[in-house]
C-alpha cells in the first residue's frame, strides 16, 4: 500500500544551518552574511532561528537582536525568522520553563519548514552550540538532524578553539550531519602565529576547509554581503 501523505517524509530542504562552538562566537553575523550574499546574488533566501533568548538584555554594542539582523538581510520580518523569543539570556529550555511556555519540537520543525517554503534557500541558525537543550530532552543537534541541513560551524580564532571546534565537528558527524565549512570569527587584521596555526590545524584534523570573517563594521546587508564574497556558499548550501 502506498504511503499516505502523513506517512511521507518531508521534502529535503536546500540551505545550511549555522552552528557554533559556544554562545557569542558570531553565529548570527555569519548566518546574516550568508543570507545577505545570497540575496545580493538574486537568490530568494529566508532565515530562521528556533528560539531567541535575551531580548530584554540588548547588546552593549548596539547590535540588533539576532532575529532582527537576520530579517534585515532577507527582507523578512523579525517575527517570521523565529518562532519564540524570551527575555532572559539563558538556555532555551530554562527560558521556556521560566516563562511557562515549554517549547514543542514538532512546532519548531514545522515553523522552519514553513519558512523554507517561502524561499529557494533556507539559512537556519542554531542557539549556542549543538548540545544546547531546546527542551530538557531535545537539543539543537536534534533540531539540525531533523532538518537535515548541512552545517557551517563558527568558532573563535584564539586559544582553545582547536578543541572546541573538533568536539563540535565530532558531535555533528556522530549525529549524521554534514559539516561543509568552518568560519573563524572575528579574524584579526594581524593574526598571531597561534591563530594562523589554529586555522591550519583545525582544517587538518577535521578535513573541513577553514574560512575567516574579519570584524564587520555597521552590520548592514551590503557590508555583510561583501564580507562573505569569498566564501564558497554554493558548496555550503548544496
């Protein structure tokens, strides 16, 4: 008997999911740069992030909230980018519990697929690192695996990044995820010998090509698109 519509697997998504080795490594800037570069090339692109926390704690630098920056680079509204926002800058499972609104994995996945249906390419962004819990039993890694998107990993360039990045790639591959690129951010204008060696060593140990992102001034879509011009984004979203 042929499967009924509810039995069929959802169609595969085209795009990528940007994750990081930790919170604060610049995932949103990298995701926004990818989206801005695609849009500048005339690609219909949409962004999504399952949860945004810390909306009541603005960035001291004045940078927009994650969903606001992503929306500015795709032409969406911030409410289109994320399914849930919370005030406190804490792990999503805790923020949701404190707010009395536990997150529903199925709803988060349905939202991502609905956003993807509005464009040709989806740029998704995780929350923190891969093992951050969205619910007590369901992590960002589970979210990424369910969507089946290839990963771009964002990491710091300095001391400790070899371990953090290799751990992230190991976890991703154990979950069956494809790691297509690694971006070190922010890449200094005059990198030290250690930072240059970190990039080489991460590439050698993971077998994934390492790219860099210098600090982007202004965070406008044009500036972000220009910053990502050298990246092989077509390979990352295939």
